[in-house]
C-alpha cells in the first residue's frame, strides 16, 4: 500500500510538473489592479487595455497604432452620417455562441447606457441598427471625421450572456456597484478569463476558438498585483515574474545594466495634470468658508507659477518625462509646439497673485492623488505640496489606491477640491481630451471634467470641430480652444510621462505609445 501510495504521489507530481516544464507561462505584474472585468466600467487605459485581450472591438489598432479590421472585416459609409459594418463570419464567443449583429447593437447600447464610463467615445452615435445577422448600420448625429478612431476601445459583448447573468447594464465603479460582469468575462478575443482574485491575481488562457491567427505562443497568463515598487522589481529580478508594467524611474538604469533583463521605454501620449473645483461656491476640502478660491483666475494663475514642472521632471521623474503647457502632447492631432509653452516658475509672482486675490496668507486645501496609477504619482503630489507651501498654500495630501481614488473624485459625486489625473486621448486627436476633460458637463460630455471648467466659446468649438471635415478649419478651432483653456488656466498640465516596462530577455513584446499592452503580441522564448 505504501509503495502504491508513493507511486501515485509521484505520478501526480509528475503530471503537475509536466505542463509547467513545457508550457509557455507568462507572468507579469503591475502596482494596481484592473478593478473590473467589465470593459465599460471605467475609461482608464489599464482596464481598457487588459480587457481587450478578452473583448474585441469592431476595429482595432495594429503595432503601428493604425486602425485595422477586427470583428468587422470591412466597412463603408452609405451616407455622411451612416457607417455600415460587415461583420466577420464564423466568430464565436468562448461559450460557443455565434457573434452577430444583435451583439453589436446590444454592446453599443450598453456602452452608452447608465453605469458605463465609456459613453463619451460613442457620444456622436444616434443609433445602431441590425441590417442582417452580419451587417450593422451605425448612424451618428452629424458627420464624424474620427469615428473609427473613437470606437477602437469599445469591446463587443454577448447579449445572450449578459441577459442570462443579469448584466445588461454596466456596474458603475465610481459608485462601488458590482454585477456578474464585474468578476466574470466572456468575449471573442485571443484570451479567456480563467480566474479572478481582485487585488491579487487574474489568470487568462488562450481562446482555442479565436478567429485570428495567434502571433503569441502563450499557454497561460498570470497577472499579479504587487503594489510595492521594491517588491515588484525584486520579483522580476528573481524570476518570479517575467515582466513589470510599471517601472519606477529610479530603477531604470539599474535594470538596464542587469543581465537577462531588457528595459522598454518610449514617450507616452498621456498627459499628467492637476485640476481644481471651479463649480462649487465653497470648496469641500478647504479651510476657506463662504467662497471658492479657485473661481478666481488669479489663484489659478498663482498655482500655475508656483509649480516647478522642470524640477518635477528632473528629480521625481529622473528625466523620464516632458514638461508641458498643454493638455495634449506631441503625437496627438492638433498639438502645436508654438502653443505648448510651460508657465514660468515664479513663486514671487505667485505670492503677489494670491495677495491680490485676497489670500495674502494663503489658504488650506486637500490634494487628492492616486498612489498606484501613474508613474511616481504620489511622489509628484508630494512635490506639489512642497512647492505650494512656498507661496503659503497649506496642502493636505490624500493619496489612495486607484479603486478608492476614482470612486472618490469621479462622477456622480466629484468629491474633490484639488486633484491629479492623467489622460491619453484614445483617438490620438485633441477633440477627445476637449470633449471628456474640458467641455462643460452635459450627458456624456465632460464626464471627466472633474473640476467643472466651463466656457461657452470652448464648448461651441468642441461641438463644431466634432463635425468639421476640413483639416485646416478644424486645426484652427483646436488652436483657439487650446488658447481659451490655457488663458483661463482651466487645468494645470504637468508633463507627458515616459512608458517604462521591463521584462526578462526571453520575452518578446510590443510596447505602444498609448501604454496598451496587447498579449496577442507576446512570445516566450528566444
């Protein structure tokens, strides 16, 4: 019996070990979690990027970030406001259900409905209509010159699966809501969800029935949340993980000199910025009573001149960022070098402006900041606290994990007075940042305009450029809108950060300027 037990144990151990010896397991880590398996739960690069491994859009971006066919194999415009999509035949969800036009109509409706945070990308859509099982017409309210770019982030869901699991509407992360789609997923993409442990680990496996030809050679993907920077880097160096998505700038040089480790880096399209509540008559988180200091242009100008962006890039970011004066950076359509002028660091001027505004002794305010979302985010906020102290502004730093942070500051509460955010226009066009971050809040418009910046002429320009097909006329509108926002100090843009990843040298991957990480391009082995 003893020999039989040992033989059985040895056989079980061999069976357990054999797959790990032969399989191409890919383990990677980030400082924060995805937070939801619902592709519409948050307009956030990391969530959207991760979930596109499971849920696919009608059109996607290739290695050069150009739009290419995905679930729609071709398309045309049958009228200036009607896009006809011809769906790829033979595509199934991972439960075997055929992908049809009904799923597209359902997905577009769900992405626009209450609870979704990606509705801004579909704000121009009037209606989606089934023509037949493999043809869909999407009608926009007006001609939209960047419509295809806008829908690259909208993954298609199964109507049948959502209805069967009472998930026909997205559970809004900003309110802490959950439903079946929060922790479960079922798409058409190159990978399927195997297991989900929030704030710890999420496991994916290849979809054996994927319609496309796999470029990856992965057999299992393990995504791990390792919040501590030193622990995350140690896991890479020890071989516990194969790739780190967020590399602290201070570790870049050391990793680049480490054998069998490769550092991947390039300029990102994301702009990191600060914003202030300009809507409430009295701030929620301040010692000023009966008025809102941020409604005074001179106070906003004072903050602008009190922040030394070059010093932040030099000391906090270790040179791995680009100071900016605009809410969009190079690589985004509409950006101009002439308009991208960083406000001069001048604390003396800042103090005079505060005094003129009636705050000669400064005032107190809380700065809400994430501590696991952007590169060195809490350290940046700490530096801002110190810089504002030099002009008499007493800032209390409230740094939180991204799940708590976004629930705090985003709609419907917008429970903040002074905050940090970052934004990558997923259309690579200025209109995306204008519409989502700076246009006044109305429906899907201005959903991420946390501080409530409001300018009627700016809103008019955003509306007009959305339908303007003449490139020169459209660029003139973009430049005028940028000047309005800059002159009003609507926000405080800080820098465009550098995307820094690190991986073991036997990992082949594709790093993109939008910080998306498509697993379909990852290969293990030399």
